[in-house]
C-alpha cells in the first residue's frame, strides 16, 4: 500500500474574512496548512503529500515549503499542484499529480489544522476491502431543521440519522480519480463516490478536528496556545548517620543529626527537584546528577536546584505552588517550618504563601519511626504551554 495525502489549500476563505486566505494564517510560527502535513508525517501512514494552492500563491508557497521542510517536521516527499475554482477542481488537479504507485489517497482540508496522527491511524485501519473509501464522522449534537417557506422552519430532521463528515477522507485512488471525471457539485469527495453507488465506510472522527470557517473560529487557535496546569511529584529518603550536617530546604538544622549522602543530602530539595523534573517530563534527579559523579560529592543542592530551574525555564514551565511534607521522628520541625518555606520561596522566586511545608512523624513506625532516616514528599504545581 502506498497512501499519499492531498492537502487542499486553494480556497479563498471568504467566510473567514482574513486579509490573507485562512490556510496562510500563521499559527505557532507556521502557516495553517503546514500543521496538517506534520500530523500526516507523524502518523507514518503516508508516503508523500500534495499541497494544492491557488495559482496566484503557488510559487510563493513552493518557496516557503522549501524552507519549512528544512525543519524536518515533515519527513516525506512533497509536491504542489494548482487549485481550481471549486474544491473538487483542486482535488482533481492534485490527483493528476500523484505518482503512479500511489494506490490510496487521503484528501484533507488545510482549514482543519488540529488533525491528529491518531485520527489518521483510525481512518487507515477502518478501510475494509469492500469499501471504496472511509471517512471520519462525528455525531450531530444540534437539532437540524430544514428551511421552509417564508422564513419559517420546514421540518426537523431526525438527528439519529445524521452524521457530520470531517476530513481527512481516505479513498482508493483509482476509484476517486474516476469519480472526479463525473459532473456535479460536491462539497466533499465521499459525496461523489456515494453518487456513483460506491460503498463508503465511516469511523469516529474527533470533535477537536474542526474546520476553521468563520472569524470567531480563530479563537480556537489562541485557546490551543493557552497554558495548561501541570503537577509533578517528588520523593526522597536519606539515612541518618553519615558525615553531612542536616539541611532541609537549604536551611541548616543545628543539632547532633547528620546524613549519609553523596551530595549535601538535603532530602527536601531533592524531592522538590524531582517534582519539578516530573512537571517538565525530564526524568529524575539521578538522570541529571548521578551519585557516582565525583564532581557532585558534597555539592550544595541549591546549586543543583538552579540547574533544574534552568531546565524548567527552557520548557517554559512556570511554578505556581509547592506543597511539601517532611516525614521524620526526629528532629522536631514545627519551629523550623516557616524558615524552610521562606528559603524555598526565595530559591524559587515565589511568594512564601505559595510554598507550604508540613512535617509529620510516622508514629514510631517504619524506618523514620526507628529514627534511622528522614523522608520527604513534594508536590509542585505550575503552568506550561500545551504541547500537542
Ligand atoms: N479549497 C480548495 N480549492 C477551492 C475551494 C476550497 O482547495 N477552490 C479548500 C480550502 O482551502 C479549504 C478546504 O478546501 O482548506 C475546505 O473549504 P472551505 O472551508 O470552504 O474553504 P474556503 O473555500 O477557502 O472558504 P470559503 O468557503 O469561506 O470561501
Ligand atoms: Mg468553500
């Protein structure tokens, strides 16, 4: 099987009323049509892509594609074809430019930039041998009326008989090309094949796979860029008894207690760093600072925290709130909690109200109860740009 994808981007976008046709609107530094190409390429279900542009834009977009392809976001061969007056004319032109080995073809609207690789897979997997094509559909949630006479409603169409068709639509290339020789106006390719009596299957589409049509639909692009809330959890344990003086959250805790550790053994900062790494999806502390690294012997955890915060900044992750529980039979920490939260707030650049420290014993049970060591759990909450 050698499926290709046609991305039709030759419309005028009249209903959108943007200065430039909607398929050229820039979102996340790329023209809208490019996002669909990335989804096809990521799905690894297509062997190549044909972009269809209005002849007035063809050369300009070819230039732009030569640059975009250098990003390696799309790793399949590509072609451009000149679009026609109607959508179906644009599809026909693209079909003619497909290489001979192509036997299956996805036809997709450039105006649906939220296409997911998962949907591409679902469609491809739904094409049964007896079908000429398969299309993704979603339930109709509004009650649909027909228009009657004199600005009155005609009738209510039973909703359970309806489906809203999306793209990409997948077809056997030969059958689709034959369908495009017929006359008639069609708003999608499946409609042409249905008119010829061909069997078209359907699978579940995605509600997020909307076609940007009217000006307010552009808000969806901004919403996608909104920050989302992220949480990360961290946990650490240290044994009492070594040669390191006890420090918690960067605060020295005077007394007889010492810690066994390669670094400074600050159980609170270690749990905190693991929680931050969890938020940004960067593994755990050991991945970044192995306890076999001689350069890290006795290193201050506050220095390591700075490096972890650099990773968080790189990921554009913003910490909002930290909640920490220290679990120890000794020392008693009630009087030190404020000092620890102040210091962590300082290290993270947060207000102290956003750093909460709790301390508890384990009622004499377990290794903390036997006063053999100390443990700490940290929960970090923050925001990051959605990355999908
Ligand atoms: N399309 C095309 N060639 C045409 C008409 C439409 O390639 N002659 C493409 C559009 O660029 C779009 C897709 O078909 O990606 C779906 O069409 P639609 O949403 O109707 O886009 P436009 O026709 O551009 O918008 P409008 O109808 O509002 O003018
Ligand atoms: Mg149109």
